[in-house]
């Protein structure tokens, strides 16, 4: 029987539930599974209580982790975990050009919206902490129309009228203009094929007035456009990010985000990766963005690569799940609220009142395509 870290965390962070504390501890330690150790597929777990829900997946098997799974259930320190958990599906370690979230798939969303995540421009120099750069070597950059046609062919759905949102999550383009041309091409094709929803852009290249205005006009106004400006870390960014992404200083990022707000981007967030920056630097930078944007949080995930391992902050390595709790507590002190979102590595769980979990539980065990949809539907 190992150290019961959860009991210690409960004493110090009584405002967080046992489900939340186990989730943070799993993110830190990972999990060991024999099948995962083979490196071919990875398990996706549902963790849930009567009120809340988390989805968690793992890239590598951690032999020293206190969490073990037999492919059906999770065990902590040798005992079956006393929170509800189940393997929802297994995913290939090779990433697709796109995947679905929402009722059409096995990946829940808030308010049961159907979302298409696209990455038709996946090639990039890669950030040290990111797993996309080495999981997508089999992919090349393709045009937006080519990608959307691929979606139609592989899903046998000609119309996109079932979608509430299309997300553009990509590697960096050669220029802002190239990015905007890609988004414009997507926004020409998708509505002509039934799409009448929102656009979500996750990136940092869209900054100039003429291009922001062009996108806002194209989507029909700010109500149909969500922007997550990718920050990930506030200071010394060039130590873990490559090329132009890492070269931008935090003071210039603040200017970008402030300017985007002034240009009419109302649904504005910034992404931050919990685990790659020491707490003093986090607290130094986070206050500068409170006035302009809300956080879009992900928690660090191990990939097994040396550069990924070395990108972890010293505080995170030393403190483990306690570090994650400190980040969350500071955010809630600053903003006075939680930030519920569709990003599964978030600090905050899905409230079960915001989606129909039973719909997903009934679909478990059915064969699924790499893009997240069920075969035969």
C-alpha cells in the first residue's frame, strides 16, 4: 500500500471533491496498463460522480504510477478506485485530420452540442510539451475544402447541418494571411453544405485589424466567433516553444489580446498549460489578462519523449497534484468563479446537469472510427 496522497490533499484543499483530486493526481502520475505499454492504442476513461464528469486519456504506461487499470476499471494503491470509472473507448496513437465531439461521438460536450475539430494544417516545428508534433508525421498539410470533403466521404454525411461548431486547431501557417485564407475557404465551403454554427479558432496568428474584421464579417458577427489565443506559458516561452511562437514576449501577447478585445472579439480566451511554469511566474503573469480574456486550461500530459519530460516546471515535479490545486485556487480567487469548458484537460469538471451522460454510456463498446463517430451511424 503506497502513500495515500488523496487523503493529504483533502486536508489541504477541502473545497475540491475527491473526484477532482483523483483527476489531478492521475494527470500527474499517469496510469499503468499492459495494453498501453505496447504503444498501439490508448484508453479513454470516463470518471464521474452524481454531479460531475471528467474524461481522461493517457499516452504512455507509467509503471511507477499508483494508478493501474486492467482495461475495465481503475485501481489506486492496489484497491479498486472508489469513484465511478470506465474505459469508454480506445484510440489510435496516430492522430487524424479531424475528430468529432458531442452526441455523434463518445466524447461528451456541454449542452450536447456536436463539434467538429479540424487540423488540416498539422505540420509544425512543435512545442516541447506537445504530443501532436510526433503523432502526426503520417499527415501532410491539406486545403480546408479537401479536409471537409474528406469528412463528408468518411462519415457518409453530405450535410454539416448537424454541427453546432467547427473548430480550427492547427499548426502555424507561413503567415497570418495564409491562415485567414484557410479559414475563409472553410467558411465558404461549410455553409454551402449546411453548416450554420459557430467558428472556434485556437491559435495566435490572427491579430491584425483587417484580418480580424474579415473573419468577423465572414461568420456573421462576434456571436458566431470564439477565439482561444494560445499562450501556454507566460515567461521564457522560447525555452519550450520553437520558431515565431516562442519568440513572442508576454508583454506583446498582452497587447495582442487587448487589441483583439478592442476589435470586437467578444468571446475571447487564452490557453494556458498547467505544469510547465513555476507558480511565482504564473502568478506574476496571470493578473495582466484578467481584464481582457478568460482562461482556457489544459493540464500537462506526458508523452514519453525527453523534451516533453524536461518541459515540466520544477514546482510541478516537486509538488505534484498540489501544484494543480494551487493553480485552480488562484484562478478562482482572481475571477471569483469556475471556468467550465469543452476542453477535457481542464481544471474544472463537466457538470452532469449540462449534458446527457446516459446517452454516452449506452453507446460504450460499439466500434468507433478514428474521428470519434460510431461505425454504422
